[in-house]
């Protein structure tokens, strides 16, 4: 093989390829990458969403799908794909929602990209800030983390993303409730999914793996079911497609992301994939099989859940993690 950088042509036409799929051996041009992503997304939507021919609700309003967007590439591709695939249906309504974590230099610009995208697609856009939820802005939370860790052993070693993940989930739940949503779509790609599978399994958390989205077959009581239509599409392909189709996306990274466990898994999954193309697909297939086995082994099992004694949200403990963290933040420092 010569080592010169040479543009490969698409495996399906004569155009230059913009992406290589080592796991399939194919090279794809922008047009064929787009149709391939659209096909995978449509198929997953059909499997995960199971919409009847007329999904209008009993009260005559359309079936309501929240699409969580961040201004980044994954959720931008998700919203544009969903709008293309089901956006014209009169019995379905898409609402784009964006959580404002309160991160200077990062959230404000990315929120504008999110707003612009929703506007260009004619999709309603709603936001929710951490302060409105009774949390602090993430920039402030980050400053408080060391002292919270000193006061509470349970909080020891928690990273910014541990707080932010709980707050975001809760903010999305609240938005879903307020907007009376039937389903929520998240932009997780194949790499995200493979990382989550690996992280949960390495911690021995099978139950947690089983609860990963999509929730089509195993709804979790008390929360709006999540779907993840991009779950089979690798991050690199989503990125290439977002650039190719000129979607408005923000390229910055969150300044608080460093040190998160996900960063380790990201490197690990990337490494696995480069040594064994198809490893990410394998991890996700394994999850699906574990999920099936789990369902068959526990046919009537309802998730054992309590309601938080403070806010009433579903939790496995007496007080949910969101309320616990909110309390830590409210204590004097
Ligand atoms: S990287 Fe972590 S702190 Fe930053 S927005 Fe994401 S979850 Fe929040
Ligand atoms: Zn092509
Ligand atoms: Zn609570």
C-alpha cells in the first residue's frame, strides 16, 4: 500500500468518499453517507417508537416527542433526521428541548446553535436552566465540589459530570412532564452506547445496563420512555454528515469534562474498535441480548422503585439523588 494520502472513491458511486467504515469495509460519499444514516435511523425509529398509523392522542392532540438537543453534532443530526422522517406527520409533534447547565463560554453559544437549528426546521424550542430547577449553575457547582466532598463521604470523589448528569436527567424529566410528552429522543451515538455498556459492565451493574435507553420494550415506571434512534451510527459518521449537510453545530467542549470516567471509556472503546473493527456493534448487540435474557428471566418484574419523600420522583432510595445533591448545594459553605 502506498502511504500517500489519496482520496478514496465511494463504494457505491464515483464521488470522493468522506468517510471510511472499517467495520463494513465501505467508503461513502456525502450523499451515500446521508442515505445510509437516514436508513439506519428510520429503521431504529420504527423499532423503538412503534407508532400506529394515526398516533393522535385521545384528546385530539398530536403524539408529542421531545428531542433533547444541545447545539452539538449528535443531537443536531438527530433532530434533522427526525424532522425529515416524521416531522411532516400531522399526528406527531416534535419539540426541541435544551438544558442550560450554566457553563460560561460553552452553553450560551451552543444554545444559540440549537435554537437556530430548531428554527430552521420549524420545530418549537424550549429551554430549562439549572437555576429554575433549584440547582446552582454548573460553574458554581464546580467550585463547591471540594467542600461538599469534605462534608459528605457519599460525595467524595464525585466529578462535575456526576452532578451535571443527575441535574440534566431531572431537568429533562421535568420538561417532559410540563410539556406533556409521550416520548423523549436522545442523540446517543454508537460510541456513546458502547461506552455506557462497557462502563456499566465493568462496574458489575447489569441492572443499570438493562435500564439504558431505548425503553420501548421495558418502560420504566414514572418516566417518559427514552428512544435513541442514532444508537447504531458511529460518532465519526455523524460528525462527517453534520459537516457535509451544513448543520449549525457548536464545536466547543465543556470545560468541566476532564477526568470524567467517560473519557477513559472513550479511549478504551476507540482502541478496541481500531484493533477489532465492529467491536462497538458487538458491545451493543451484547447489551440487547442481555436485555432479552433479563426480560425472559423476569417476565413480570416491575422495576422496584420508591418515590422520593421530598419531590416524589422515582428513585431506588428514600431521597432521590437530585434532592440529595440539591440539599448539599444549599448548605452553607
Ligand atoms: S461534560 Fe460534564 S459538566 Fe460538562 S455539560 Fe457534560 S455532563 Fe455537564
Ligand atoms: Zn456515493
Ligand atoms: Zn427527590
